[in-house]
C-alpha cells in the first residue's frame, strides 16, 4: 500500500499521525528512524526536511546531536513536534521552520549542516524537482557532510515490481477519491541522489517492503557521483 496518501490523510490530525504511520508501516518507519539516529555523531548540526511531528529529530537529539532544524510546510505538524520536544526536555536544541523543502537555499547559508535527513518527504515531487532539492541539500551541507534519505520507492526486482504495480492500481481510485490526487513511489531514488552530486556509500532495503534507505556523501572529483557498490546492504534477500 502506498504510504503517501495515508500520511496526507492523517496530517489533518497530527495527534493521531504517529500511531497511524506506525500501524500502516508495521513499525518499519520507526526502525528506519532508529537506524538513522544511530548514525548521528556527537555535536552534529542536522537539518531534517519534512520533519513532521519531530520523531526523527528527537531521536537524533537523544543520540547527542548538537541541534536539529526541522523543516516542514505544515504548521500543525510543527506544533506537534514542538510538544514532543518539550515533553522530552529537548526544545532548546530543536529549531522549527515552516517552509517548503524547495526553499532550502533561501532559508539556509551554504555549508550550514553536518547532516541532512529525510524520511517519507520527497515522493510528492517529480524527478526534476527532486534533483533541484538534493542539489540544494548538497549546497547547504558542510564539506564532508552526509545525506541520509529513506523513502518509498519502486521495487527493483521484476516480480516485486509486478505485484507492487497491482497494489498501486487497486489503491489509486480510493486514494484519489479521498485526497483528490494520487501519490507514487520514487523511481530510481539512487539514481536521483547520484545525479544530484552525491555518492551513495551505503543503502538498505527490506524484503516485501517498498522502503529504501540511502546514505550519501557529496561526490568528489573522479567519482562522478556513482554508487560505491561495496557499501550496498542486502536485507531479507532484496538488493538495495
């Protein structure tokens, strides 16, 4: 089942958002956020684009991040993130910004952040917008900075893609009736990341899941942004 339609539906009630997403992903998204937070280094300054209710931001702060700037277009989601941070005693290190992810370079100076994270925030955009957004991510990262992105993607294997397409077709009509728009998984997210000036140094995927997780670094001269395949992780028999 596509997650974007469900996420947009429950965004109107942020207090129910977290448990609704947990239910629809069978806890997978929480596991992904735990893994991302585990990769945070002490004193990292992090930008979380599409931060939602702040669950990833709070995990990163609990792991020792110096600060997290949460960017989201929804005031309701940011208010929920604010409440979560206050409850966790971390509001002094969480900066919340209401704006579109397409405005990164207008909001932030070049070389501001050590890490940029994103979970389930990019699937609304077509490829050219995604490359624009990720190029801006590269610009606002410090030298040696890191990009960590998890999203819903088209399966790469033929059989998985075949059954996923069937599910997508079945969900299209109710999704459109509820939301008046359709959402689609990202095609070749790895390729989009690489085309935007990053090298994918590690990736993960999960069996019977449309989620993929990518760790990227700004490409250096000679790499051309191509993936370092030795860093690919296979989970449950599916190659990222």
